[in-house]
C-alpha cells in the first residue's frame, strides 16, 4: 500500500457524466491486482471530508486508470480536474479476485459501472490463457464501457444495443446451452444484479466471485462502516474494504 501524489496524464469522457482518469504512479501500477481499489482525496477542503474509493480499472505501463460517474459533490469535483493536476492517492487496497487454475472458461459479468474491475482482470486471465466470455449490461448504449474487454455479449435495458433486457437473463440463456463444469464466473454490479446472479450460479453449480459496490469510508477497516453479512457459521460479518471487496458469492448475504 502506498500514499502518493500522482500527476493526471489523460482524461477521457465516455458520456457527459462518465470519465476515465489516467495518472502516473509506478508504485500502484506495479502492485495492483484485479479487484483491488484505491482511495482518492478529492481536494484540500473539508467537502467532501472523506476519500472516495475507485476500482483499479486498468494498468498502462506505469500509469493507473480509474473510471467513475458523477454522482455527488466528490465525483463532481473530481470530474473538473485537468491534465497536469495531481491526485492524492492511497492504494492498492482490499483483496483481489482469485483465479482458479482449473477453470478453462472465465465468464465476466458486469452491470453499469460494475465494469470497473474487469479490464485488469481480463488482462490477467488472458496471460493465463483462459477462454474469456464477457457479459455487459447498461441502461442504454451510451452507458456501456466496452474498452479493454474480450468476447462481449451486451444487454441494454432499453434495447438500444444488443439484447433487450437484463444482462443476467442473457447469461442464463448462455449457460443453459453450455457445459458448466469448468466455468468460473466473476461479477460486479448493483446488489439486485448480484442477487439475480446468485440464483443462477446456484442453479448451475458454478463457482462465482463478486466485487461488491459498497461505500467504503476509510478503506482500512477502522471505521467499520462497510460491513457485509456473511453466510458462514463462524463469521457473522466481514468488512468490504478489508476482507473484500471480492467475496465468494455463496458466502455473503445480499
């Protein structure tokens, strides 16, 4: 884990409210694993008071990318920063995805900005020569972020691109006609999507890890504000920032 100040080197606008920031940080770039996150201090004022967590979206040489949508005062201020300005960053934080060496087919599924941890995961799975299939859902075509992903199956709520409907339903159609014995699923998205995903992974007996989209105030497990209920006999709760954000889907209660 590092505390660094990093120069913003590139800013891409996906749509009017969604951005990809790239910043120079050899320390974080060389140590980040898929599923981990960073905490960014927005500015030197007290509004917002706390840092904001962002999944490590991608690594490009010595540079780190994060993707975010403007949803409040913190992300609004962040979106107004310019190339050449500096970000105060702590990371990498949290526990990453665990790649199963026995899996031959890796299925990645995301809803909305749940796509954030998938490009780095795709890169690592590719290095391990896994067969990758990606299912991506969004409200509309404009809300989809498809860069740095492989073998895409897309669903949109309004039918503006790909399958018209829910991305979990699209995945269910695929699994219904597949040999699921060597598949592992990796997911990230809103809680309703993960609940639906847990039903079909249980139905097809497929191992699944998910990255939770939970607000994490401190990032270290000090504030105890990101508890998730566990489906384990020996543990009632875990902390998303410290014990996650990646969990086995069958071990958590959503």
